[in-house]
C-alpha cells in the first residue's frame, strides 16, 4: 500500500545542506530515498537524521509538519481503529467534549445511559436547578422515592410537618375515613402511627404540588436521594427540555475516562478528525514509541 504525507522538503534541504541542483532531483522521491541518496553521497547529516526520525520528537514534527492537523489526519487514516483508540486518552477534556458534537441528540442520550448515575447527575445539574428537577420529575418517581425502602421514615415525617395542615388532614382522612384534627405536628404523629400499607397510601395521596414540595425538602437536605430517581426519567427530562448544545456543554464535567469511552462509539473517520486535536508532541512521541512500523511506512513513502 502506498501512503504518503507532505514532508517538508525545505526542512530537508536546510537540515542536510542539499544544493539546489540536487534538490530538484529529489522532488518526487520519498524521505527514505532522499536520505539514502544523501548518505550514499557521504552526507553525515542524512545518516544522523535517519536515526533521529525514529527517536527525536522535534525532528519528526519538523519533517512531517505534524502541527498541521491535515498531516496528522493523513497518518490517522492509515491507522486501525484499535490504534486510534490508544490515542484517545491523550486528548484534552475540551477536545473530547468537542468530539461529542459528532453525535446526534439521541446518540448522546444513549451515551448518558451508560455512565454511572453520579456522572449523569453532574450533567443534569449543569442543565437544571434542583427545583426544576423536582418539578419535571414524573410523579411516579416521586412516589417510589417517598415510600421506598431507602427513605428514612423519621426524616420524611420531620419534613412533612412543613406541609400545610389542610393537606395533612386530607391524606390522613383518605386512609382512615375519619375526620382528622390537630396541628401539623399532631397530624404527622398520627400519619406515622399508621400501618405500613396505610402509611404508604397516605403519602402517595398528597396533592401533587405538595408532594413535590416534600420531595424537594428531602432531596435538598440529602442530595443522595437524587440518585434514586431512574436514569430513564432523567434522560426523558433532558430530551424534552434541552437541546443538543445544552447537553454537550453540560457533559464537560463528566470524568475524562467516560468521555474517552464515548469517543469509541464514533466511526473511524470521525474519530480520526477528533484526534487531530491531539497535542503534537504527544502524537509524535506515540508514533515513535507505540507505532514505529506505521511511522516507517510513511518514511518510506
């Protein structure tokens, strides 16, 4: 297979002190052939450069003009997908986030589904306030949290005292069938003394807005409860309320290791484009130390 990159012939001419008369003969020759010709002519600099290409990062950058993303791309297009993946961890977070732009909104939602809940919540709270999260959360999710086994009943009953008496009377009466009286504190004590099933029915019978208020008090005081809401519910809210650009901006706070995994979902041609943002010295070092055989192919032309 013939692969080529635009080597800097002017750099070669200057580094090897090649006279113009000979340089004109080299216009269509590969780097390897030029170095062989010069070495055969007794040019000691050519011998040294031949060795430097496989050991000296700066020499390689100069020779193949690797600061130019187009030249990086030519090399990456000759790489296997497995080789490209080895370069992804060398990208900066901002480059990884920029790469997310190549995904559709649906694809981004699928990527968010595969990361840990705590990482998902980082993006959620970049896009929404805590009040908005509770306001948008489906009522069935609120019910699951309020009566779930992870909820501290004593903690809930304490916060329930902030709900107006009229609503506490309603939920108590809804399960006892009897008129309820007393202060908020008295009513909460009575609710707490209900049997397990009646207690759960009472809590889920709260008026929706009061239920959201109670949930907000609980989650605001103990952020761990946000992890109890389902991933699907969060993704539904994001998809309904925010656009792709909002999503991408919020994802910069995800740990790089998860962003790197997301990049592996891109097709090779797009992944190559993303990786062209890699630091030039890191790329040159990778060519020398990780992909010497590939480098040799380009040197040979």
